[in-house]
C-alpha cells in the first residue's frame, strides 16, 4: 500500500491510520511518501497534524523523505527509511553476471557523489531539531494565511481545508490557468494541475 503525507498536487494527507490497519490485517507493506512533508510534519506543534503518519503506526513499514526539499539540503539527496533491517535488505540490488564482477549496491543507483551526502548531513546537523521546529511553524503559518486569503476571494475555491504545506485552489467561475499566467507575470511561482484544473503553491 502507498500513501502520501502530504500529496504534492493537493496537499492531502491520506488516511494513514486506516491504511495501517489494512496493512496489518492483510500482512502487507505500507510505504509513506513523506518526500514533501518529512521535514515539516514531524516538527509541527499542537493540532496541526492531528494524527500519526509514521512508524508510530504498526502497519507502516517504510517511508521516504527528501532532504533537498524542507530538509534544506542541496538537490539530489533523499532518504528511505525501513522499519526493520530485513526490509532494508530486500531493497539491495545485486547482479552476478556483470563482466566487471559481482555488482551489489544498496540502491538501484550505484554511485552517489559524497559531497551531496556531506551537504545533507551538514544541513541536518546545523539546523537541528529546534531549527526544524521553528521552520515548520513559520511554513505552516504562512500556508494557513495564504489559504485564508484565498477563501476570502470570490470565485476561488480552496481544494484542501486546513493545509499544512501545499495550498491548492481552483475556480468554478473562470479559467484558473489565466489567473496562474497573470500571477506568473507578477513574480508568483504557481504549479498548474489538471483533472481537475487547479493551481498550487508549495
């Protein structure tokens, strides 16, 4: 089973508690894509994230989080976490028929620049838990302020109530892509979405 915390297009956090129960019931894995929220949601205070989405739930078996997004590391690094070493071993890739000899790597991508890993480590250590808590609070507060402003504008409709990171909105009155184009000319960076037509800011 695969779930998002949150999804990029609409900023929805899937019902991971329910999915965890299903995973346990049927003895199957549950992966949480927290690539966007992995360095925000764990550091939110109060009722911002009212339900667990991680290894605290018994059915969650793996998670992903991008250090290059809200982890503030350089682009090109990400983290995959496994609940057990047995699951991690299942991700190893090996090929014994290569003319260069036995090829084994812990990921499909064989080589990674050491500088990217060092930069990611430096970002994590220098920012620290308190730094991520402060950043999470600022980001979520800004997200909610933008969402509240969108709610107050006639013709715009918020797609996800009480967003944490992504503000997604559309319109039943006019072509939302025309608004995106106009705002782009004013320096805003909005992402166009489809099915339904919408835009988001992240």
